[in-house]
C-alpha cells in the first residue's frame, strides 16, 4: 500500500515534485 500511495502522489502532481527537485538550484533544499 505504501508503493500505491507514492505512485498516486507522483501521478496526480508530478510537476510539483519535479519543480521542487529542480528548485533545489533556486535554494529550496527543503525537499531533500
């Protein structure tokens, strides 16, 4: 069930995760 939750979270808003990971260069190191 944990894998399902992770997949569901990445599917509904994958842009959000990708943008946050890319924002690491902007100085947003809160995701890591």
